[in-house]
C-alpha cells in the first residue's frame, strides 16, 4: 500500500507516495533525493541521519516518514544560505571538524539544535549534546572546538 | 510483515476507534520504530499515529499536583523548573534518557507503556505516587502506576486502551526525591541498576520514605523493607546503609553483558544509598 503525502524539507514541499513503514531517512534520501543525511547504524544509535523536525532533533532512520507530514524538516542541505555556509559549517572546516565527513551532516544538525536551545554552552554541555552522534574517525576534539568557537562568537 | 494500515489521529476518539479496530499506537516511535529497525520485532500491521492529538499534550503543575499528558516529551519534563524543584526524581530521570533527539521525540506515555524494567521514569513516578489514566472505547480507569507493570514489556492495559495522562499528587512539605542509575557513560545508556528515593523529613526525623528499584527485578517496583529502614530514623548513615542493604536483598537481577547478577546486587545497595542521600539533601534544603 502506498500513501500520498507531502513532506516539507528545507522549506520546499515535496509530494511523495510512501509505503507506511518507510522511515524518514529513506523518504528524504531515496524518494526526494536529498542525500546529505547519512545512514550509519539504522537503529538510532549513531546520529548520522539526524534531522530537525520542527526545530527538534530526530534520528530520521527510526522515525516514520508519514509522521513528519505537516512538520518542517531541516537537513544539512538547509543550513547554508545559497553559497554561504552557516557559521557552524564554516567552523567545522576551519577547526578541522571534518575528516571523512560521514558523521558531519548529523553533527551539524545536532549542534544546530543545541545552539538554538543554548547559545552559549560549556564544553561539557556540547559533549553531552553530541553524545548521540558518533564519529567513526574519532575526530571529536575538532568537532567540539568548532561548536564552541561558534558558541563563543555569538 | 509490512504496515498495511496507517492513520494519523486528530482526537482521542479517533485513536480509540482505531485501537478498537486492532491498530497499535505510535507516539515518538523511539521504542516501537527503533525496535523494528534493530530487528527485535517487526512493525505492527496497523498503526495509529497519536503525536498530533492536542488533548494528549501538556505538562501542568498546580498546587494539587502535576499532570502529564501522554505525549509530554522527556525534554519538556526535564526542562520544567517546577518539576526540577518539586518532582526532582522525575526530572533526574528524563534528563538522562537517550540523547537530545531521544528526549525531544520520546514521550512519557511511550516510556511507561513500553514497560522496560530498566526504563528511567517508572521508579521516580512510583515513588511520587503517580496514577495513570487508561481509556478505551468501553470506558476509563485510573490505576496506581505500580499496578500497571506486570512483567518485562507487559502491562495490565488491554490492547484497546490508550494511556491518556499521568497524575502525580503534590509532595508534602519537607519532601525531597532523587533518581540515580549506574551507567558506563552519561548519555545513550541503559541503567545497569537504578534507584529512586523520596523522603519527607520533619524536625530531624524521616517521617515518610518511598524507595524503588530499576533494572533489578522483572518490573520496576518499590521496596517496603527499605522504606521501613528509613521511616522513623534520623536519616543518618546507619539508616541509609540499612535501606541500601534492603534494596539489594529484595532484588532479583539478571546477568547479562552489562553486568553479572552479583555485581548488580552489590551495586544496588550503593546506588540506592546515593539516591537516598541525594533525596535527603534535597528534603533538607
Ligand atoms: C537511542 C535510544 C536511547 C534510549 N534511552 C533510553 C533511556 O536512557 N531510558 C529510557 O527509559 N528509555 C530510553 N529509550 C527508550 C525510549 O526512548 C523511551 O521509552 C520513550 O519514552 C518512548 O516513547 P515514544 O513516544 O517514542 O514511544 P513509542 O515508540 O511511540 O511507543 C512505545 C510503546 O508504547 C505504546 N504507546 C505509546 N504511547 C502510548 C499511549 N499513549 N497509550 C498506550 N500505548 C502507547 C506503543 O504502542 C509502543 O508499544 C531510548 C531509545 C533510544 C532509541
Ligand atoms: S543511522 Fe540513524 S541513528 Fe544511526
Ligand atoms: S569525520 Fe569521519 S565519521 Fe566523523
């Protein structure tokens, strides 16, 4: 059975037809074609698939796409303004927060959610907030530094 | 098996009609959908999404107590300053659930109805004297939370029953509470053992106490022997130690990759003791 619905990703409404069991990550990557968000574990452990749902973080691999109907979905593709990177994205580059880059989309989304809620977190608060995001390159220090550099700039 | 029927409910009546027709509710999906992804179980054939039902939302603190709608998220609960101050054990619990994504999406209704013996909010809510209201197409009933759980993943709720709300009476003056778990890391963790304590002090004496254990028995439950060790005492080290020992004695832990039964039992006394100390410090503050 397919269900017709509309998913709003990065402020664009996409009409889609989905099997009700489809997870949000598969809908966004495979049906809509936005492949920034990654699939790491597929069961809510690694955060590579993290998106924002009405501004709140969600592990999209483990969230039913149909439940996102009527919500604003934000993926890593929605963080930049045109060609201009968001401050967090620029900081990940300048602080060496990106190695292979696989965890980066989820890390950026997770850090965006943190800074929306707490614009000046301590290092401990950054580490706690990003603990649902695993970096298989173990480049955590550069990632934490990048988030803190943006936190301290605002 | 794939999902062959999915509806988004707009009201409690919508949900109850779908449940009467055999559908399973999904709220944040952080147990139901995650369980299906990790291959533990498949998704139910028929689902009713309850996350848009306005009547099930909300966190309300009044002079009489606290009411949580079934959809109250861990995030909404642990960020509420009145809950932190007066229902501290519950705030302690919700603060350490999963990661910030789990706390944003996961609900109190889903946490309780999933009935994991290691789940965070059950012990604190049992100590706080919470009741839950279940409603089906046939009617409504309110039961003590301790009576909801019957075994790992099992509750007394009928398939057609929806958890509507959780009600917690206002704690007496001079009451403090705390929840603590033994953990190997601070987030994205499952309690190795957990303990909840609620104590009321009056003029240097403990006048009331409720202690519950988590991940130490097939269901989360309170420990009358530990409560007896505290009530009437001065809340000093000897009474705390006796209460901790009573928790260990009442426990029937399992051995798994996260800890042996013997280790869990030994740690039960330590973690319960620390939860009691923290609750006493809050009661005296
Ligand atoms: C990475 C990760 C970490 C986690 N860490 C923790 C942790 O530290 N501590 C902890 O306690 N839990 C943890 N959990 C488990 C889970 O997040 C919580 O139990 C959460 O509160 C479940 O809520 P939900 O709304 O997502 O439930 P759902 O998955 O939507 O539902 C869970 C079950 O309850 C039923 N249900 C839901 N709402 C109702 C209702 N109103 N009435 C009747 N039945 C209902 C569903 O049918 C289903 O069987 C974790 C989960 C993940 C994925
Ligand atoms: S792929 Fe979703 S949390 Fe790992
Ligand atoms: S940069 Fe490679 S996984 Fe993090």
